[in-house]
C-alpha cells in the first residue's frame, strides 16, 4: 500500500472509484475537467494504491479568495490557496485511515509547494483531526449555499493566510452546482 501522484493509466480507475463513492458522475466529471486546465497540479492529484488497485483518490485544486475589504485584496492575491475536491475512498476500505493518509500526504505536499492554506468541504469532525476550523472563523464563505456551515473548513499554514471573503473556484467547478459538466465517455479515458 502506498500513496503516489496519479498518472494517465489511473484515469479510468479514478473515475470509476469517484462514481462509486459519490453515486453519480458530477464529481468524476469535475476531476476530468480539472485535469485539462492549466491550473491543474499533477503533484496534488493523489492515489492510494493497494495490490495494483486504486482504492483512494484526492484532488487538491487552486482557488482564490475575493475579500470583503478591497484594501485586503492585494494580500489575498499574493497567497496560494487550495481546495480539497473531492476525496474518495472505496467503500470496502473506508474507516481504515486511507482518507486520513491521503489528506496528510496532500497537506505535506501542499506545504512543500508553497501553498498558504487549504479549504475543505466535508465532515467537520474528520477535518478537525488535521487542524481545520470552520471557515466562518475568518468570515470566509463559499459562493453557494451549504446545508451545514460547519462543513466548510479552512487550514492555515501561516497565521493570517485566510482572509474574510468569498472562496472563488475556477469555472470547471460550476458543473457541480449547475450540472453542466462535460460528458466523458468511459471509453475515451
């Protein structure tokens, strides 16, 4: 068992995994779309492999922050932010530390690449283990409605990295909320 960055030979297995975990194609389509962008960071698309099988995947993608205070925007523009979108672990391997290992590895890699903070969407209890706090701690919010604000979280690598404002995602992420993702044929990957 080990963690490594994904490669082209993994794309179909990752897509199948994400579809199984999320019971749909929106998140799988998102990962496929992000890979095609110039903002894609291959070192931050990680797989957990066991016996030649991909049983976990996480994608960290660059995001920006549009602050509520124009005088702070210049600071926000100098910072490098990531969002965890999505984290997937095969159902038969969940609750065995695989997701935790992927996040730990990704956080270390993000730090080594000079990122200042990470945003996560998901189970607050899970992300608190890594030091994440609710994003409203910084008056920082997603650009869409969420059912539970506790499940939008931030982790700073340096004090003051996260600022008040709105998290801005690249256009590829619109498909998660508008359901207008490109359709990828399974055989084309």
